[in-house]
């Protein structure tokens, strides 16, 4: 038996191709979560940058710490970019659903959307 494929965090995010099958409430929740988590990551990256600059200036940053921070920042940057993709995809899907609802003559679905 072969070793199981490692699970990557980005596999846990909703894929744009699967949004049509998700309930509107779930798409809306994914949009709001992606935006909030991306904001948190952005502020965290800024804080790490500040810490990195100050410790380097003070001569207190070792090579191992710098390497670890570099890998962390790469991962956080990729996660942040993927969250932005989720946010765009979910916002597009919610707008598409809103348009379908309006075209059908029904009352608009109450969802909260965020502009890019």
C-alpha cells in the first residue's frame, strides 16, 4: 500500500468549480471567512516584518530563525493569495445567484457581499 498523499491547507478551501453546488448560506459564509482571515494574515505578516527588521537591526536574528521566518512568510503569502481567490470566486457566485433571482422575478436573496 502506498503512503497517503499529504493534505495541504489549500485543499481545505472551497474550489471555484464547487461553489455552484454549495448552499447560498455556505457561499456567503466562505466569502466572509476568507475576507476576515485574509485581513488577519495581512496584519500578522506586517507584524512579523516589523519584528524581523528590528531584530536584524539589533543583530539578534540568527540564520535558523531567519530561514524559518522566510518559510512561514512564504506559506502565509500563498494562503493569503488563495483566500483572495476564494473571496473573488464566492463574491462572483453570490452576484450570479442574485442576478438569477432578479431575472426570475423573485425577491432578492438576502446575502452580504463584499466588494473586491
